[in-house]
C-alpha cells in the first residue's frame, strides 16, 4: 500500500488503519523495534532515576 492510497481514505478509515498499526506494535517485543543504542540510553536513565540521581518534571 502506498501513502497516497492512505491519504485518499476517509478520516475514519485512516484512524482505523492507524489504530491497527499501533495494535500490531503491541504484539512486537519492544527490544525488536527500539534500536540498541536507544535502549541503552533508556536503561541508563531509569537506573539513575531509581538511584535518586535523576528527577522528573511534573507538569
């Protein structure tokens, strides 16, 4: 399917297609879709957070 085909769909159908894509990601282990370097950064930040070396910003 090409992007132009998606753009031609009515809004409701595009939203349903987007939802189907997001649901397909839910069945894929995160480590398979997140690059290794990004996983390393996230892990390091979580370790610092749990060790009290990082703070979150509440909005």
